C-alpha cells in the first residue's frame, strides 16, 4: 500500500530541501526533521502490550511498545534519515545496505551489508530508508537482500517517489508498505525524479 504523508510541516520542510539554493547544513537539518515527522506517522499502528506500573500516585495498567524496530538505510543517502528517527526511537537497531546506482545502466550494485540479529525476529518492524525512490531498482534490490536473510514486516520510507518507482516496488514487493513525503511527476532521461530535489547523496554529503 502507498501512503503519501501530506502533512503541512513535512511539505514545508520538503520545499526548503527542494530549492537549489539550499545548502548542505539546511538540507541535512530539514531531512532530520522530516524523518522524525514521518516516523511519527509510520509508527502510529505499532503493536502495544499491557504492563502494570506504579506512578508516584497509584498503581495502573499502562501500555508499552510490543515490537523491535530496525532501521536499514540504503547507503549513502539513506543515512540522512537515520538520526531523525533514532532521536524518536532511541532503542532502534541499525543495519546497513551499500548500494549505488550505475549512472549509465541505472542498475543497483551491492557493496556492503551488515544487519543486527533482531532483523529476523517475529515481532520486528524493519524500516528501509532512502530519500529517493526513482526507478525503484535500489529499494527493490535492498528489500530482496533483507528478505533473503529472513526479514519480514518491512516498511519502505522515502522522501520523494516517482510513479515509475512506486509501481515497480508494488509489483516486486506487494507486501511492503511504501511511505513518501511526496509523489512527484515523472523520471527524466537520466533517471532523476522531476521536479525532485536533485542528487540526494551529493546534497546531504556535499560531494558536488
Ligand atoms: C540514489 C538514491 C537511491 C537511488 C534511487 O542513490 O539515494 O538509493 O539513487 O534510484 P533508483 O530508485 O533508480 O534505484 P545513488 O545510487 O545515487 O547512491 P548514493 O546514495 O551513494 O548517492
Ligand atoms: N537518486 C537521486 O539522488 N535523485 C534522483 O532524482 C534519482 C535518484
């Protein structure tokens, strides 16, 4: 299922990120803030369990989270979403997938993988993170990689998606919910999302 999180704070911050004059510092800061706001929405249906606790005033039946969270950024650009979510969910574990998209073929190439053991537990929610869902090749490959290693309950969290990437993802992994801050218009001939925000990795890390 596709969820486009049309929240005024998310959309406002994304507009700042899209502007070509926005520099690395403001780009990263807004990405951190959007990541936290998206996590707040994505986590609204997480399972809870009853617990009995003592407040300073009385004994009560309360609730606490009944799941593990694993964040799985797709390197490099996915790293930009980790801090904001981790601030909100400090107990989250983090796994890493290194993929880069060949600029000519647009096909993803794997160069790194490291995951926490909790990734495969029954009560774990695995959040795959990448700001951009363009052709969908990187997200599809990343999710194949973690499914092969036993991950279930997977959510894909991206900032900007193209319709082409969304339908490729839905075909390849119909069981995975996709969360976007915006669904853009199309891909250009170089595989960039239009209007998009440019190359997310370069803008986060200042590499161009
Ligand atoms: C970008 C982006 C995604 C991918 C999206 O990464 O962060 O991972 O492209 O494109 P796709 O949906 O067509 O696969 P890139 O390969 O540029 O690597 P980087 O994060 O290291 O910059
Ligand atoms: N990767 C990016 O960083 N930006 C795009 O628009 C497409 C792929």
